[in-house]
């Protein structure tokens, strides 16, 4: 309650000081969409005549929030792509250039219910979801996050192997009035990553109130596949929230069990529509919800014998899953439905060619995990398919091979087993939580080696379901026993960084603990569980005969020289910023972009051990 009142007072104060509080694409108008580029506008096509008001969509059932009546009335907003303010080109040939960005965490507000009041939020540059990073592989980045919000701030780029001081360690937070410079490698294969708050014990509420956004890495290998691009490449960040009677956000953790939400939002807008042409689209899906998992499918809408509009309830569109958390799969996987839990990303190719002039609804089957279903949680968004194609670019067949992925090792005994359960009022891993500072490092993998970890769900104590996220690494799912008792084909065809551990399940994953040493986190990505202690650490240690010369050891996530600093206007001059970037370059955390050399040296060291 104190947090909520304080946030409201600060946001009101911000309005009187003239701070802009209406981000692009909110439902109070259609003239706020940025015009700059294809990632910054709604995808277009010939407009479908019928909207939800004409089709009389009405949800029946239980609401916790005020009943929402504006289904498919407002277009899908797509946020702005963030541009670098400066860049540094090293003199040494072949060293990665460094781009510099600035992001401000600040109060803002949002109109969710057109007939109710606005809700206060705290978001990146005032956008929720935040601005989109679209990074080129091989170009490093320094991002300055300035905390002009009311609460502590730590930022995690989820899906990238950052050195420990730049990975968003939960205790390494910037207080209000401070900033932190994060140095990112951007040297992994193309992927849909994301960034969000990671402050200890308040990650869930901070992300829920606005601090999350997409972080896209692209490369030439991906572009050579001629996949749909530009306005045919659409990010879909799905969330679920509760609201109070006055239209403000309701943050209620249900006694730390979860916050499942009854208002489904995509890119911040409840139940939007997207106009498309009858051709292929690439859909980048992120489950950014705090606690709700989804089982998604596309159903064709229809009109019944009485002339009533019926939202599609059958799996009418088969689509291709082409990517997961860690980038492209080895091959496309055809399916009619997709399970996606909190923190997961999947990339789809959906072909709307056979639906010209029709409407599809992206539906949710429900019954996922322990989250209850509400009146309208079976609907996500509407797809309005136009009559014709005006741009046939990158609309050809999907390649049968997307990239080479070596199969995981033959099934073996795990190096370590971890139990996820609730004991008394705390969610813990092997009986330990993040508050147990002396014991929270549960594993010390040797740098460069593969390890098989086994996760099991509670074995009768506490229940719940847990999307397990391991920082630093990409992993392969080897097996799932109990519960669903199988690895879904789209889970097994690529690398992941989140795996859903459902009730009664045991899952084994394998990862190479590389390329860096240092202390990192792993945790449940039901953020309510994470904040109530279901997070621990692991320490990747150096090989004894490691021969590579790390000029600086970035082992400690709390290393003092990389900690947050008080805001000082002198630090924001171009001269000061360029000096800071050059200093970062000199510390050389990522071997100046030559991470392949690090892996080669690890391989050589392992062969000699």
C-alpha cells in the first residue's frame, strides 16, 4: 500500500512538472504511433470493415478487474526502436565498435479503460513495454540506465551472456537518483531477448508496473534465410494484469502464490487487433506476464445461423515455430498450438494466405499450471486479414534447415539435482533462497564444461509450477518425465534459457558453462515466486590450466568500479561519456568482440586437462 500511494504521488508530481506521460500507441487515440521505421508502427493492410463493436464480442464469466468491453477496438501498438546517441570505433583493427544508448526509468501513466481513470506506472523512457533495442551482432553496447523513478532499479538483459557485473545481479541495484552503465557483448547468434527489472524482492512489481522491453539481436546468417522482415516482422509481448475499480493497477500476489491477471494485454494494449495481408508474417512472442502461462492457437471467427458473431474456438491455422529463447531452431516445427510460459520467447511464421478477408482470433486454451481462468483470458488478440498483398518481399518458402545445432549428449546422470518447492511461506530451491546469503551458491561448474542439471517440482511439498531460468547459458532440454511426460518438439529443436517445470515433473537440461567465469543467478520466472526467495546462484570457476589472459576478472557481480553512481550532470557530457566508453573498452570484458577465441582457448584447455 505504501509503495502504491508513493507511486501515485510521484506520478502526479511529474505531471505538474511537465513530464510527458502519454506514450506512443496508447488506446486514447491512433495518432500517436511513431512514423520512423517498420518496428515503430502498426503493421498495415486493407482494413477489415467489422471491429469488435460491430461483432458484439462480450465475455461472460468471472472478473476480478472491472469488466472490459472494448475487445479488439484498438490497434496493436509497436514501440519505438531505440537509437544510439554516440559510438566509439576502436583504432585496433577487428575490435568491435561500441554503441552508446541512454534509457531513463521514470513515472508515467496509462489509460487502460477508456471510461475509467489512468493507472500510474514506472517505465523505460515512459514506454510500457519499453523501447525496442535492435542490436547488430558484432557491435558491443554501453547502455546507461538512469533511475528517475521512485524505487530501486536493477536491469537484466534476459537471453545474453553478459559478464557478471552487467547481468542485473539482484542486489546490485541503483537507488532513485543514481545511474548504472551496463556493458553488453551482442556477440551471440540472432535471437529475441528481452530486458526487465531484476531488483531483489521487487522484480515482480517493478516489471508488472512497466519495466520490461524487447532486445533483438540480428545477424547476416539470419538475414540470409529471407524470413519475413520489416513490417511483416511483428513483436508480441503478452502480459496479464488485474485492475482496480478506478482503472489503476492492482498488484495482489495471492499470498505469494501468483498474480495471474484477468486482463490480457499485448504490447501494453488489452485485446488489440492487428491488420495483416494474406501472406507470411514473422511473430516474435514473449510471455512477459508475471505468473500466467498460455497455450496459444489461432481460431477463425464466424457468424452462426442466428447472425451472431462467434470468436474462433478451433485450431484453424497451422504455423511454423522457427525460433526459441536462444535464436533459430535447427528446423521449422509445425504445430497448431504453442505452450509459452513466463519469460519464454518463441518465433513463429504464420501464413494468412488462406484467410483473405477473414478474421482470426489468437486464443488461449487455458488450464495452464495453477493459474485460474477468468471471463476473457481465453482471448489474446484479433488478426484482421486484408483482401490482397501489396508487398511480397520475403514471402517465399521457409528453409527446411535454419541453422546447425549439435544434438545433446547421450542421456546421463545429472551433475546436480534441484528441487523447487514451497516450505512454510517461502518458495525455495533445495531448501535455500536468495536471502540465505551464506548458502545461496548451490553449484560451481567448471568454466567451459558441460553439466546436466535436473529440476524436480516439489515432490509433494508446496506445489506450484515453475518456469526455470538459468542466467549466462543457453541449454538444451534432454528429457521431461511425469506431468506432460515429453519434451515438446519446438522445445527440443533448439536452445533455451527458460524451461517450464509443471506439477509432478522432472526435467533434465544440459548447458556448457561458458564463455565467462563469475557468479550468476538461476530462479523461477514466476516473478512472485522469485521475489519470495525462489532464486539462488552458481559460480562458474576457472579451469586449473586456463591459459587465457583475462585482463580484468569480472567474477563478482558487485565489483565496486561497476556499481551504480549518483546522478551528476558532468557525467552526461559527450566528453565524459566518450571517456567512460574508452575506459570500458580498456577493461576488455568480451575480448573486444572475439568471443570465438575465448571458446577456442577453452576447448584447448579442456583437451589438456
